[in-house]
C-alpha cells in the first residue's frame, strides 16, 4: 500500500475520535481487577492472610499449605470474574514482559473435567527459557528456567487471564530478570536504612524504598506508523526532514489535549485504576504528539511492576484507538525525545519520609543523614548509575539539550548547599556547647524553612533533589525501572552500612551520637563536593569543569558498560548481596549484545531504505527533470535553453550529488556493519558499531533528508514528519 493511501486512512481515523463517558468515580474502579489486601482478607482464612501479609512486609516464607489456600482463593476470585487461564508474568532481560498462559481446565475420569489451581502451580512454573538472554550463564541447548511467585507484588486480571507477578531464574539459580536483583537491593536498603534510622527513632522496624515514575511517550496514527518501515523495525525514524513547524513555539506543552488522544487517555486511566496503578497526571509534553502520565508514588517493587504493566497496557489500548505508542527515546529527530523520571525516596513503617525534613532539629538531623549519605553514594558510585541507564535509544537523549547530560551530577539548590557549607565547618571531635547550639538551632533547625522556598529543580541535572525525594531524570522512556532502582538502592545500602560502622566507631571512642554523626557527615560532604553542581548541565563549560573534578563523561553505551565491570563495582554488588560476579558479567554481556544488535538492525534497515526507496524515488524524479530539460531544448533552441534550464540543470546536479552520497555511504555502511558483526569480543564489537557503523547514519540521513526537500511530494516513498507529528 502506498504511503499516500496510509495518509488517507490516517486522516479518516482522525475524524473518528469518540470521547469516553465515565459514569463511575475512579476511586470506585481502583483495584477492581487486583487480588488486593482487601480481597485477600475476604477470600483467605485469617491465619493464611496474616502469613501473606508477613511475607509482604517482613520477607518471611510462605508454607506450602498456605500457598494451596492462596491458589484456591485466587482461582475462586478470578473465576468469579470470568477468568479461564493463568500466567506467571515476569520481566526477562529482553526489556519487555513475558507470559505463558495455562488453563485452569483439567480432564478427569469418566470424560469429565474440572477447574483446578494449586499451590505448586502458583509458586513455580517452568517456561521454555532457551531463547531468553542469559549472557553465557546457560548453554544454548539448555532450556530450563523457572518462574516463581513474588508475593510482594499483587496478582491481577487482564481479560480472561490471571497474571501472577513472578521472578525468573536459571536452573542453576542465577537471576535472569530485573526483579530478583531489585528485591535483593530493596531488602539490603531496608536493613541498612533501618539500622541508621534507629539512631533517631527506636520504633522503626522497616524502611521501604519508594518510587514515583513519570512516563513520557509519543502517539502516532497506526496507519502512518505502518507506512514507515523504519518505525516498524527500529522504533524510530531513520529518515525525515524536520517540518517547518515543530516545537519552536512551545504551544504543545501543557496545551489542550486533542479529543482523540483524550479518549485514549481516559480508557488507559480506567484500565490502570482497575489494575491498581494509581495514575493521577496526564498532559501534553513539549514535542508535538508527545504526552506524559504519572502515578502517585508506591513501594518500589510494586511501582516497577506497575510501570512495566502500564507500558503493556499503553500498546494494547492504543490499537483500539488506531494509535501506535512510541516508547523509543528518540523516535523523531529535531524534537525532544522521551524519558522516564524516577522519583526515589525512603520511608519508614512509622510513616516518615527519611528524605523530608521534620519540625525539630532531631528530625532534621535524620533528614541530613540520609540526604548526605545519598549524595556520598552517588559521588562514589555514580558510574554504576550511568551504566544502569545505558542503552542505544538513550544515547540519542543524554546531553542533547532535552535531557540531562551523560555526566552524573547532583543538584540540591543553593540554600541546601549553604547548609552543607556550614556542616563542613564542624569542628573535628567533640563540640562545644556553643557549637552544638549553633548547629542545631541556626543550621539544622532552619532546614524546613529553607526547603519551603527551595523546591525548584534543575532540568539539566541527572540526579536532582526536589524537596523530599531525589529525581533520577536520565532514565530512558522504554527502560525497565528495575535496573536504575536496583543500583540506587544497592549503592545507598552500601553507603549506609559504611556510615553506621564509622559512626559506631566514633561513639565507642567517646563521642556522643550527634557529635559522631556530625563528624562523619562533615567528611562525606568534603569528599562529595565533586558531584554537586547547580549550573547548566548542557554547557561546554560544565563538560570542562566535570573533567577537572574527575567525573566521567561516558557519551555512548559501550563506554558506560565497560565501566560496569570495574572490580570495585562488582565488589559492591557482592557485598550487598544483590548480584554475584558471574551475574554482573552475564548482564553486561547481554546489554552489549543488545546494543550491537539494535545498531545492526538499524544499519540494515537504513541501507535497505536507502537503496530500495530513497534512491529509486530520487532517480525517478531526476528523470522527470531530465525529460523536461530536453523538451525545453527542443522547443527553445540552444541559446534560449541555456537561460531557461539553468536552475533545472543545477537541481539535477544537486540530486545526483545527494544520490551518489547516499549510495556510497550505504555501501560503506553495509561493509562496516558486516565487519563489526564478525568481532567475537562483545565489548569490542559494541565499540565498533558505535564508532564505525553508527556515525554513517547521520551522513546518509543528511543527504536523504535533503532529497526529501527536493523531490516531488507525490513521489517521496516515506510518510513525512509534518504528517506524522500533527495527528489529531
């Protein structure tokens, strides 16, 4: 089907927006399709219910008998809603979710059948794991891998299937998903933060990591999407001249939501409510056809599951509205890409946010303790965080004047910087009564007043403090939140462990608790100054300054992933109990292979479109011009022809130049991609794709986009930006 035909279908679809009328309160829809705490209380015997809650809150094991009760209750509840199948829903290292559906149906004797679901089916399943990435942990001929129920995340229903959130491990016990390391990191930060929180409140028994993500995305008409082979194959446009109007006027940002998009958003929100995803925000983003949604914050494991589920839902629901959701970080050149801001904090079982100041110096010292320890963790292990967000798509965003730079730094605001300046002046050892009074009343005591007027944020900072949480702004829109959340909780757990050892040592040496805390925090502030930056992260001045400070600027995924294998970083994972060395190496290999594969696919698609779409269209139009020039010569003769045909002749030459450039560089691209593919070392292969193959993309694109401007619109084979970016 021609692109013109697709454009016609898209225009017809634009006229069919049907707003949804919601006759129920969203609150009444919330958790309708979730095996929630209230549902468990209704369906489970009280002792089993208590055991499940204990497993969720304390990590205790669930007995086999209790698992049987839970399975029976889940089946009864699910079947009451028309469910016929169940699946262990997990998050392998492909970057998407996975599911294998099995029926409750079981044949029995005498030609009869029943519906059954017991604890063994709930707790563990054995999918064919041979095709999932494993990074060399298993031989390719070994297929066995296990999914196991994660009771800390709620089961839910979509359609006629019961989804059971699960972990995914190999036959030999190594992790093959995002969830297991995350759960380990959450347990580690709980234990470490609880010990430190008890310096200030002995009643704290648990600390939970919380996450509030913000999801950016593009919507494009499904028919227009289908007319672009590059979008279909790679998730982004490899060609496309910028339209005359893009985002220059900033008129799309927070503007009125188009009716057709609103209908999609409404249905998405309704389904999110039913599945317990607390979506509360929707708005137009900066770029045309770009939007954002965001929920209330939740416990991190549940929030990660909900974001993965949301991305699945977005795709399913978009098709019903004749849309395609684009989660690629940079689907369109020349306009802003999409990220996923991760707002992270720590909260206690006593109801406190440890990154929020209190009403008295004691609570503010608690705030400063966790605040400074987080800064110290990022200062020491920032490259681990950089590697966690490294991906081919995100390379297009980082540092592109629309997202934070690849240099990991922290923004805290000028007034909190002044507080740290004062703390840095603390006298080493015991404090005089005057110093104690000055610190507690004039420095620590005034923090709530400071934060009251200091909650602005620096959009160029990859890690910014925003009043009562840290916002990790550099995560890509298609990413699984599990990996950056695993890293931040791992490094903070490690840092809090070290902090407690140092404080306890000073207390044993004769200092009071507050004096010991102040002394350790002072040293942390001194050693973490290099990562604090309040200015413009997009500026070249910052690049130079960061280099002086010893901060790394890993601009590409292969560079960032190479740093992931540093011995000191692997040691952190092993000490905290999140990943062993084999698992770190395996995941690193998987990410490098994924990067190379994505670039290779893009190279193949780009070469194919260049040779079979762009060049033929250009030659066809060039032949039209040549025929016209010959006609002018026949009609007007040689002397008049020279004057009349000059511009056409220049245009023919210009088209020829661009055709030759596209062809020459496409041939080089194919050759370089082939050479890179033959490299066996995964790191060197990724580097070859980054340095030898990927730079050719922009060269070919430049000449192809110039041809788009020169060639008859009706002959151009690809749907243009001006058509895709302004779907209504």
